[in-house]
């Protein structure tokens, strides 16, 4: 196990086996995935980030399991499922979804299907429309 991953789970070591199962399934299901450990999340990417693992408090404290990870992924549409703890549309047709995972059995075909779809969506998406940069010539 990568030292950065161990450090990430230092204060929530009980959730490490969940992450290990999740990472193994993602790396087995999707080719060419890069994993980057950051301060508050672990990102999974191809050309762009398509999934994240964190401890984002997407449920009220009394509704959260004792040990869990939150899997976040983006799609071009909103998923309607009781498993989705939250979904927001930060940009038109770009939906961010959060799923709380408390047991290895929850890393199932449905979740992996969403992640494969998120991988494909991230790989094919174009950059956000941004205003073109206007260059000002000084006449020389």
C-alpha cells in the first residue's frame, strides 16, 4: 500500500479496507487509471478526474455509518437512486454525485457501472466553455 494512502487514512484507519477494496475494483474495471492522493481526497483519473474518495459529510452525523468512505463521481445526467446521498449540477449537464459506502458489498455492479460511465464521460468531455482570451496588440 502506498505511503500517501496510509497517511490519508491515518485518523480513519477502520475505513482503509473499504478503500482498498474500492481501489482494487476500479483498477480492475477501468484501464489506465491514475490515482492521486491529495490532502482531503483521493482522485482517480484518466485524462480528467472521474472519481474521488473522501470523508465528505454528505449525511447528517447521526445518519452516517461509523466507518465509511464517500465516493464522488461526475456524469452528464442526474442519477436517481436511494444510494445517492447528494447530487448537484455545478455546470449545465455536469452532475456531481456522492455515495456513502460503509461495506465492501456496497462496491457492487451498480456503483461500478456509474464509475465506468463517469470514466467515459470524463474522458470524452470537452473543457468548459470559457471566453476566448483577447490579445491586445500594441501596433508593432
